[in-house]
C-alpha cells in the first residue's frame, strides 16, 4: 500500500491567502502579473499549511508518467548496495523505466532531502534504504507515490518492506562458533543505533542465551563503520580482551577483522555477516544472502502498487545461509596455520 494522507490543496492556500485559485497557480509556477504583496500572502499561506505541489498527481491527471524509478541507498561504493541497485536497475529497465539513484550516507536529514528531490522529479515509485528513525513525514510528502523500504523497516509508518533475516543469520553464525568450542566470542559491528546492527546483536545474544553462556560486555564493540576502524578495534580486542572467536556484523567489519588477524598472526576463529569479493579465496566463513533479492522483491512490490494493488503493506524476509570456508572452523587453542 502506498503511503497516503490528506494534504493541503491549492484551494486551501487560496482560501488562507484570500486570493483566487488562479493567483495561487501563478505564484507557484512563477508566472508574471502577481503583485509583490499578493505573492507574499500566498507564500505565507503555503508555509503555514505545509503545501507541496504534487507534480506526480498532475502528470497522471494528464495521462503522463515520468517513466522513472527512484532509489535511495546508503553508500553506492559498498558492494552490498551496488548489487541491490543493479537489481533495481534491471527491473526498471525491463519495465521501460529509468532509475535515479542517490546516496544519503546514513544521514536522516540528507535522506529526507533526497526523497523530497526525487518526489519533486515525479518518480513513479520510490525505493528507500532508510537512515532516519521516523518516516511519518512521508505520509504527506509521498501522497499517491508507492514507497517501498529495503534492508530496514520505516519508522512509525506502515509500508511495503523487504528485509534480511538479520537475527536468524547472526544467531546461526554465533551458534556455529559455539559449536566449535568457543566461549569468548567478540562482536564487531556498525553503529549500534542502526536497525540492522541491533538485530544482529540480538541474534548474537540469543545464541549465547540458548547455550547458557554469559556475555562479556567488553567483547561487544559497535560503531565501526569503515574497514580501517574495524581493523583497529579487532587489533585492540586481540591484544587486551583475547577473544577466541570473532563475529563481524557486515562486510566492511569482516575485511577489517581479516586484516587485523593477518597482522597479529593469531589463530582466532571468524564468521562474518555478508559475503564479499574474494572471501572464498581468503577462506572467510560467512553468513550469505542475496543482496540483489532485496532489489528484485522491492521493485516487484512497487510495480504491483503502480498496477493497482491496494492491499495491506507486505513484509518480505530474505533468508540467509552459513557458508563454511575455514575461518569459522578454527577451534580454541589452535596454532597458526593449523
């Protein structure tokens, strides 16, 4: 279901400003022939009411479509988001649409700015990897436009969503390490306030609880966004807290952890969440899923809404699988190279 709500109209603006509907139209479209003080009244009314011109609705009334699909992701340089974007682009091309992609870099203000800009460009539908915790503002901003959320759910609104089984995948990873005999398992992740990181931490905790193992809070290290940060954190953990195993909660953290393990030469088990290029050659055990599936399912949900589906919001969860390649099978006390 597309996000929807009642929004102020041009008629509301005209009534608030005490002018004709035609005058409001002239002001909005920057047409000549409107006195300065009258334009100011209209501008004040627009600001007071929070009016936004619905270019998409106007184009549909005239039987036109912008023939574009909008996609907001976090970081196009991250292979995870690149695979997702490529899948959306393929789906858009098959439907005859052009894809417009923007990055919000985990910044809620930038997310809102990019979403607003795409809506003003009259995208037919919008797919969003959300950065902010509250999306109630979209009820007004995206009236008539299908919006699908990818990788993370929206905040405080109901909408179509495609997610990964973060809790289940993380729990499987840690259970695998526990099965190898590990009891001191470090957790290294992105910022703890990110929904995906908190879900994976939940899976980490569930695995410990199920095994009856206590969690040493000193081994839980959220907040490493880049591989270089993860490398430094893991090096510190190995030197001071001495875990026998590591669970890295995304591809950047896994790369940083592998660098730290190589530099220290310690035989420490490692399972990462997310597969990545060359992971097989590096012998990295990972929790794998298909990032492209997020894009495919998200596009399909958006197109269904464009085709008239007005059913309740759907929630699709992409499964994960554990891929054993060696790093997660290192047992406690193993020698380097064994």
